[in-house]
């Protein structure tokens, strides 16, 4: 059975990004922590923005799990001898959301698909890094790979349940935008940055 990232992403992570990640573990872990925190915030924001869609039953548990992952990454940062701090955000998520529709219900459709794409990319990046990281990190990322896969499926299932329609055609242009962000030259290395 294919992982979600194998079915909805338009490209794999370039080796150049993997090489940079392996030589930039502190930034990788710090930005990963921020990504987990943002994922929780996004889930809560969707619950708040669409109270009529009954999203809390799906996204409240997801937000809790993302915060648990945030706490786990914080422990890993400390264990590796690094110190948690703020980082300037990359533009990946911002540019993905700029490609979404401003009008409802398409805005919600695109938001759910963008969340699925981000989770799928996280899943794919964890998988891509497994063979290149120290065993302590690769074991942890292997476990997170499974969680991100579930989260991707969850967002796609929410889309199907709310809108009772197939998401593939709507996802394709967003997936192509996502691939362009992953493959372009990027001066700022982050967990979801380009090369």
C-alpha cells in the first residue's frame, strides 16, 4: 500500500536538501519543533473559523498530538545539546496558502488540501532522512512518519466527508505549486524549504 505522500505529492525531496539537512541538524530540529507547533495552531484555527463543520471531533485530537510531538522534539533538541529558540519562518506554507481560493467554500477545500500536502511532505521528508541520520533521530523520525501519514489521510477524509466529492482534481494544481517550492533554490534552509 502506498503512503499518502506517494499518491499526492508531485515530487520527492531532492538529495541536495537531504545533504543540507544532515549537515544542519540544529536548524532542522528547531524548525521541526516550530512546524509541530504551527500544525497544532492550524488545526485549532480551522475549528475556530468553521464552527458549523464539526471539525473539533477530528482536529482537537490532532492538535493535541501535534503539541505532544512539539514537546518530544523539544526534548530531542535538549538531548542533542542544542537550545530551543525562535527562527525566521520559511515561505513554504505562506506561498501554498497564497495559491488557495479566497472565496468559500473553496477556501476551506483548499485549506484542507494544503494541510494534507504539508503533512504528506513532512511524512516524505522523515522517510527521506531515515538512512542519513544518527540512529536516535532516525528511530524518532520513523515513528513520526507514521503519524504524519495518518494526519494527511485525516485531512483528505475530512474533505471527502464535508464536501462529498473527490479531491484529486482540486489537489493537482496545489500539488504542482508545492513541488515548485520544493525544487527551487531557497536561501533559507528550513524543514519545508527548497534546495
